[in-house]
């Protein structure tokens, strides 16, 4: 693959050539290597012909492409989305002499049926053998897919969540050995249904400042998202080994924009630490026609993943428990400091970063002391512009009137499509009862932008397609009272490819 092109993200995973969608089977191996598999069409730049592509990383930013891990058995088959577990106790019997056995559980798609299949790997996830007795869960329908499996310690059983998409239902199954599965409960017609449920995830997540953990159900819906096309939501509750009981009837969307779908949690990270996801940074409404594939500005591929996102639960005033969504360990790929000012006040900075080879930038700003005035105000806005064409993306966060994070990708000219909405906004409530401070951070990487307020209490993910590279950043702070101040940092990111 050519990773040089002007639309090729430099700190995000994208496939060498061809079309990518959902992340699949993510796990951390015993050597500290992260594995990412993904829905992959290696032969065309549009969805279809689904394989599991594979890449590995030590830091989740710097990736090594590996051989394709799972191939369809014929032209009518697709290896659809699914997950991986490490069977360290050899519950499956596939691994008599090892503790690093890897088992993939995925959907086999055929024209009239979707069934759940298994493949195992004795070499740590690089090559797989399909199980002789597939399917492990059969069906008579073509709407039954995307198994995500976890180990549930209290019952010593594997637990699978899997979607019945058009019934708006998540099925729970359990198994002692990954081969024989028993249906134990269903979670049905909850939240925003859209037209289909896809890629359910179920994970135990720590609560900030406590020893407690809670269970998070993440569901992706497509089409029919509130903003059009695909989106994901989550709800929080408890689990007894067979049934998930949501705390209340509320859901929250994972993103304020349109390019964050089918996120998957890494297997087996342990509930005492932050959980990690990667998500597909695209939308089914326009993913097959975005201009990265090979016209004038194209680079021979379609789709990137989000940066790795870290997650924990925070009790946000008024909003309640919220799944935070922050760029995991981003400082590990930070390179040259382009600006750093710890006592910034109202004003602006302009930075020319045309000599930063990656053209990938990370910034963060921390505004404090706002509550010392009766009038709570404070705005941080930024713009990334091309010095050649004048195209730009911009966004910001404003306390007044109602704590909005916003994002505007409408001033780039490389893609025109009726579903490719320009502007997004979302509200963060954290500040309301707080001490008058907010934090905003962002990553801009050639054709993708990700924004985070207060460790990702709200976040926004958007792809955008300029005809010329963006190379000038400006950032401005407005409305601060005298006692308030901003600390602002901007860094170049290390090209990972
Ligand atoms: C979600 C999805 C999954 C399916 C896969 C096929 O984006 O539709 O439900 O398994 O993509 O590539």
C-alpha cells in the first residue's frame, strides 16, 4: 500500500489497499502486541467479498500489516464481523499444549443464512483453521450476526452477545467450551432502533473514583441513525451471568458526528483498567464513494479506524454515569512541540505547520477559573486551513449559551454528497455544577478529525476531504474573565506509517 498520499491518515490505521469496515477480533497477546482484524475487501474499493484483514501494533498507533487472517470459502460466502478470545485454560480442547490459543467467533454470511462459525489459531492469531463442526450456532435467517464473546469469571462460562438485527434484539448465549452454546436471554427493542441492530458489545467498565464496575451494552444501528446512516449508542446496567438489566431506559450516543461506527472493545483487558476500543471512522451512507480510492486526490483505499479510545465511567452532574471516550495514550506518539502556553488569555495564535511531514497535529487546551465571575463565558475555537486552496475544517467549544462542542467540515472541496453533512454539535454538561473549567483536545490527521471535551464526555469524529493538504492552524480564546486562563499546547504527531 501507498501510505504517502495526501488523504492517508498517518496516526490512524487504514488498510494497504481495498475497502475496510468494522474492526473485528481485537485482543492483546501475551507478548504485549495488540491485534486488530477488520472487515476487508482486498480486491475492490467498495464493501463486499468480506475477509478478515489483520494488523498488529505495540502502541495502537503504529501498525504492521499482516497477512489476511480469514478467507471466505467461495464467492457466495462472506466472513462477517465477530470477535476473538484467548483460551488460556484450553476450555475448547483445541490447545492441549499451549496457553495462548486464539479462537475467532464470527458470522458466516451466505445468500440465505447467517450463522456463527469458529476458527482457531495455534500461532497466536496469525493463521487460522476453520472448525470442522461449524456452525457453532446455526439459524434459518439471514439476519443473525456479529458475535462478541467475553469470559465471565463468576460462572466460569463464555458469554456471547449477538445481534438479531431486524428484530432489534441482542441475544445472550453461554458456553463452557466455545463449541456448544445455549441461548440464555434476549435484550430487545431498547434505545434508538434505527432499521437494524449490528455489532453488539458487552463489557465491564470501571467507575472513576470508586472500586465499582458496571456493565456497558454498546449497540450499533444502521441505517436509521438520528443524523442519518450509521451510529452507535450505549446503556449501562448490571449483569448476573445470563441477563443484562439496564439501570434505566436511557441511552447515549457515542459521538456527536457521523463517522464512528461498529466500535469494538479489546478482549480481556481486565475491569480494573480502562477499556479500549477502535471504531470504523465512516458511515454506510457514503463510505463506498469517498474520494480516497483513486481519483485525482485518491490514495487507493477506503476507510480508516478511529484512534484508540480509552474508556471509563464518570458520574457527570445531571447526566449521570457516562462512558468517557478519550484518545488512549496519545502522548506516546507526540513529536515536536509547536506551541505551549500555560497562561494564555483572550487572544489567538496562528501556526504554520507545512514543514511537519506527517501533517498530523494534536492539540489540547485547558480553561480554568471561569466560575470566578458571575457571567460564565469562555470559548475556544480553532481552524485548520490549506495555505494553497483556502479550504478549512474548524470547530470549538463554548460555555455560553449551553456548553456546545461543534465541528464544521463543510469548507473542504474533495467530496460532494448529499449525505455528507457539514456541521455537528453536542452538549457537555460537566461544567454546569463544576468549578468553571473545561478541557478540549483534538487530533487532525490529513482526512480525519477527532475532538474530545473533558476526557471525551462528548466527542466528535469526522472524515473530511480537502483537495490540498491543511497546513495552518489557528486557535483563539474568547470571553474569559480576568481570573480565568487557558493553557494551550500543540504538537506534531509522529508519522506511524
Ligand atoms: C456492520 C456490518 C455488520 C456485518 C459487517 C459486514 O457495519 O454490516 O453487521 O457483520 O458489517 O461487513
